[in-house]
């Protein structure tokens, strides 16, 4: 039996039980045999980025967040789009990592799941390219109208989206091996 890959999933939404969290839980279900997935839901607990605090003794929440990224084999970011952009809390989390190299060549899966999402998705790809993350078009995914893809019991009920998730996770798994 091969060792499971250690994956960190960062949820860009601060909403309890968001569609993005539901989507990551579906990915966790689909990849249980080959990923050991840790879901980071504490994005709203990170302090506001302050370059004066980004020194040899950053806040403990930042040390712990960076450690989760550094010790993972790959990172999946799943986020909504807010006002045609990334949510401020996600951008804040990424800003805490800019002075490090923890995203440099880190395999990434980037998902924007929102009502629309096109602008936010392009921004997510640009920001993660800027911090040096490694991803391809196959390991990025834009899902429009995400709320309508789930049934009342929070199950992903859209067959096409499930197929796309399987393709995404397969491509991400291959990227981890490169």
C-alpha cells in the first residue's frame, strides 16, 4: 500500500458550512484512499497582516498556519468570489506567506466556487503564481452557481460537477508526483 499524500485544504469562506466547505468534504470523500486531507477552516482567526509583525516572531496563529502549508505535500484552495475578487480573509492569509518560500513550487489545486467567480478565479491564479505555487489548468477549477449544485441534504447533486471534481483530483494527484 502506498503512503497517502498529505494535503491541506484552505477554505476561503468564513461562512459556517459554506458551499466551499461542502465541496472540499466531497473531495475528501473522493480521495480518501490516496489523500490524507486536513481542512483549514480558521482563516477568520488569523490576525490582519502587518509587515511589522512579520519578523522572526510572528503571531502564533501565523506560525501554525505556515507550518500546515510547509508540511503538506500539496495545497487545495477553495474559495468564493466576493465583489469580483478574492475574499479579504483569504488574501490576508496569503499575504502572511509572501515573505516566506512556503508556496514556492508547492503543488496547488485552485478552485473558485461561487455564483459567478470568473474575476476571482483569475485573481486567485495570479496571486498564487506570484507566490511561486505550482499548478496547471487541469488543477484549477471554476464552478459557477455553486449553491445550486447541492441538494437540501448538502450532497453534491450535480453529476457534471462530480465528474469535473474527479478529473481535478486526478490531475492534482499527478501534479503531486512531478
